[in-house]
């Protein structure tokens, strides 16, 4: 197979995961020209769809068509719409080249020439069609389909949106007009063949420009212009091509999504728990190596273990939970993923793990929080949890926790750097992240002196904000350490 040509891409990411994705595209794809903005990472890479699909911290990868600064906002709506159309609409050859690249990415080499030739002939006949009454009538039907006043929000997209959406931020597309035949309907095949490519426009608009124009208006204007310019037909249910446009106060972006489903929708996860991209990011901080022993003492449905075992299969994983229903769900996920030989489960309380001291290289856990869990109401539970995690972790090992804002404040009061001084540790993007916020040493902090903070990373869980904390165990636990009863993990 010939090597992939270098192309320009961008991938959406959950808020706070952009630095993880930037690091991943460099390491996994050898990407260059990497640029992070809120909710997106832009990069250049010689990557095919298979390689792009393996990104673990991103949501939706796109072929990048345009990236400009914010469009000027004026009082003239017509002028602004014209500016937007000028951003997207180019000479027909530009779109034919883009389609060719998109087809090559999808491995449809055999059809690329046919589609390009078909579209080229259609574009060449553009002026002739404009003088033909029947063609004009058909084009008006297409335009009416696009400019339909009825609109719908793409719920499937907004649930994985990288940024929290305001009431004016949404993904919009016009509903399919009942008078316009859908692809494959068999109606008027001669016209469909002449029109060739089908498409739809997804538009997201926020910031200053959203105060003047809605996403619906922008999407309709772009769609109408493409129908007139390229002779394509609108098909909002099953188009050949989706054109994504995002306009805000930071940039103006046009791209083509490469997959219909977000990458975060892992096919190997039967029952979803923690969002897989966040779970992967946590595992990536744990420095898992071949032969390592990794523990999630509050594993729930096992998402963290699944993401870690898929990415670092040469390690051994253990999960513990007190809930039978959670363990049943985790077992189902492990079997669905085919990882029965990689992950062991046991029923145990995180406050008294039946495991030997200093037996694990990494401990990773999403400490439950929110209305469903009453963790924050028990002030003593968090110290007990940390004490057990510290006990089973080897010196030099890593501890990675996902905490709510309230739990984060509790942890900062319980832990300290060596010597009790506040510390600032670099995050994955190289920026300093305060781990102790200058808090003084608390009475409880003496119990966890072996855990040194190495970074705090704010991430979004949709409607909830959370924080990934990373610690390293630099010395043996204090005299208060407990001896774990029962057998240890395999290989210990």
C-alpha cells in the first residue's frame, strides 16, 4: 500500500482534553503544525482513516478545508452572509480536488475518477442547465429543500460537543423537504445522475456573529450557494458528503467529518460508564509499562481498565468494587472487549483492600461523586480511600484520580509535597498547574507525605466539571500503613 499523503486535519476534543489530544497526534501520527484551541486540535499528518480512527482522546476527526480568523461583524446581514459564502464557496475545481482527497482517504480510488468526471461534466453544463426550464425547476426544488424554515438540532452531535453550548450555540441542519427525493429513492434517476454528488451542511455559530445571524440562516445560505455553484443535490438523511462550518470569535473553520460516529463511542464497550476519552487520558498519565500491575480500586463498569488494557496490553490489570451490579457490568464489558485474560475483578471495599502493601505500579480511579454517590457527605471516607491507595502503591508508582471540585478541595487539604511546601507541577501541555493552591499543611496531610503532586488537569464531563490529579509515591508509607490480608495479584 502506498504511503498516505500529508493532509491537514483537525479533531474535536472534550474541554480540557486538548493537550492530551495534541500529545497523542504527535506520538501516534507523527503530526506537525499542531495547534490547540478550545475544543479542537489542528494538525498536519500523513495519516489514513485507520490511523485517525485509533485516536483515543479525540471525538470527531475532520479533513480541514479552511481555517481563518473570525469573520468581521457588521450591521449588514446581507454583507455578512456574503462574507461567509465567500469563505466556503470556491471555484468548482477546488471542490473537485477536495472530493478527490476525501475519496482517497476512504479508499474509494476506483470511484474517485468516475465521481470527479461526473461532477466535472455537470459543472461544465452549468450554464446550459440555467437556460433549460426543466433544470431550473429542479434546482428550485433543491433550494426549497435547503431553505426550509424547519430546523432540527443534531442531538447526537451536541452530546459530544467539545465546548459547553449556550442557547445560541447548536448544530443545525434543515429537515429534508417532502417534495425532494432522498438518495436511492429511485425518483427521477436521470436528474440525480446529472446532479451527481449529494451533501448537507452542519453549521455551528457562536459569539458576536451569532448575535446577528443564526446557524440556520448561515447553513441555508451556504447550502443554496453550493447547489447553484456545483449542481449538487441536498440529501440530509444519507448524503455523500457533510460540510461542517464553525464560526465564533476565535476562528472560522470549514471541514468534512471523516466518520459518522464519534471516536469516543467505543465498539468494545457494552455498557458505558465514564466517558472513554477521559478514561484514556487518565490511563495515559499513569506511565503504564510492559509487565506493570495496575489497579482501579473503585472500578465501576471498568471503563478505565478497558481503555488502559486496550492501549497497553502487556500490563496486568485488577479492578475492585463493593457493588455486585457494577462488577457484573464490568465483567460484561471485559467479556465484550475480549480482555478476560488481561483484567481480574474482585469484590472488595476500597477502605480495606485484600491486597499486599506496595504491590501495584499504578493506581487509577474515578472516585464517585454527585447526587448518585454520597462520598462528599462522609468526611472520613476520602482519607480512608487515599490511605489504602497509598498503601498498595509501590514507591515510584503513580496515582491518578478523577475528582469533583469539592473532592479536589478535600484532597488538597489532605496531601502535600515533600517537606510540606506548596507545589506547582507541569501539565501535559507544559503549563504550570498548581496542586496545592498554597494551602498550609493540615493535620491529616502527615498521613500522606509519600504522595507528591505532579499535575492537575481540569476536564469536562458534560454538565459537570472534574479534575484529574496525578501523584507519585516517593517513599514508603508511614507507620500507619495497614497490612493487606489475602492473596495478591498474579505475578506478585
